[in-house]
C-alpha cells in the first residue's frame, strides 16, 4: 500500500522547483510516516537545488520540520501514531565506535528509511538529508522522529531540526560557552542567530554579532547580542579585541563558511580561546595559516556538525525552554508560506529579506 501526496522536488540542477505528486510507501520495519505540519526553508535545500550537495536528482526537498506520526512499521517502540515530533537527520545507531564510547552525537552510522519515496512514474526520489519534508507526508526512519511537547508551535520548534539547533549547539555543545564568557559570532543568519541565542542561554556576558547586513545585525540584538559590528566598515579583528579588553573573545563562532571569515575568527579569539566552524564551506575552499600561530595561540579549532546535538536530549530540552519563554524560537520565523511558494522563498533568502520562511501544511 502507498499514499499519494503533494510535495516539492528539484528535478534538475538550477531549475526552479515544482510541486508534484509524491508516492509515499506504508512504513516498513523501523520506519514511520509523518504528517508534516511545518517545514522551514533552509539554505541547505537551496544547495541541493543548485547541485551543491550531490547530483542525485530529483530531490525531494525540505528537512527542517515538525509534524505528527501517522503510522509506524514493525519493531518501532520509541514513537507511536499521534506523537508530535521534530524530525532530525542524525538518527544514531547506538552500536558504532562513537556511540559505544558515549559520544553518540558523533555517530558514524546514522540511518534513514530503507524504502524510497517516488514520483508516480516510479522515479526514485533523493530526500534532502534523508528526510524530504516539503511534502504533506514523509517516510523516515523512526529514529529520525524526536518527541517534543505537543503544545509547541510546529513552525517554531521545527526549526530545531536543522539551522537553529546547529547554531545553539555550536555555542553550547561544541564551543562550551559558559557563564561570563565573551563570544563573537561571525555571520548572523539563522545559524548565527541560533549561536547568539545559545550563548545568551549559557550566560555569556559579551556577545558580539558580526555581519555586513544592518538588518541582520538588528535581528541579532533581538536574540541577545550585546554589540554589533558591520564588517564592511571596520577591521573585525581589531574591533572584537577592543570590545574584549584587548584580548579577543573566549569563543568565536564562524557561521559563514569562508576562508576570509575563518581567518578573522582565528585571530579574533583570545589566546587559548576556541574557534568553532559551523558555516559550511564549498569543496574548493582552502585555508592557510602560519603554523607558528596555530601553535603559539593555543586553544582549540573545532568544527560543529549539526551543533554536535543529540536530538533525544536537546530537542525536548530546547522545546521546554521555548515553552517557558526563555528561548524565542518564534522570532526566527519571518513568514509562513504555502507549499507552492518555496521558489519565492529561495529568492528572498538570497537577497537577505527573511530569516526563515516556513511552509505550513
């Protein structure tokens, strides 16, 4: 048995996305079908459309989502029909060397649904990040479903499925931001603002937002930035040092993914400070640093993949903070749109007019 639903696909590199009919199989062993309520339009989806991830077209786009479990397959016990869940693309295996060492957020054998969703003619679809949630219903591995408080707004908590979690986790999980720290965040899109919000939650007292867009810097203040710097007008490294007693920040989070901004982050941190790369670079990018500086400055150079999160731990906790009014996830939602407006949302993303567009079903 299977269902036919509406969804958004990218059929070819660079071509506009289209709304079409998707065939969703009934869940098999270890799988679940989720009725999607909301899905954020993430820059990663645009990367898929542009062929920046791989060439496995056609893609079923969307991955930053929340919804209700409709049905589950054999052997599924962690979720049941009716559960309100946020989808994650790091369903940990529990058995790999990372999981067995007690570090499941580094799981080396994450899994997706075994069956494939298709077009009506049988063409197999590649779901974005193993999810594919620009669709009325999607098939995922049951481990990709994380139960959260059903009273939460789907459009808001769904963003924990990718960008917001990546930013919060880069600050708290990877960067280890704690009480009294100074933090600089370079790049203030959804991920960067997540890092700012996470730093504020952790008790950082100086939070410096860096961007070239004054609108984004204004948004950054709403998430907890104590200072803003427009990188078009100043020397970023000097300015961050000036705001931190001449020392540099304890933690610098690079949320752009470019060699130039990474190098700024490297020199803008305090001696023995931490630099976290959470921005996603492209394959041709390289970085060159004097090895003596790497040695002499000490500290840590880290990368953060999905905010080093453990969904079963972090999603319910952050949803609780949201429900308590301590984490303003609603502020990340710039607009709510229909399924046929995804292409327009991509255009707005490139011009910087929105923080997050969210598809509502």
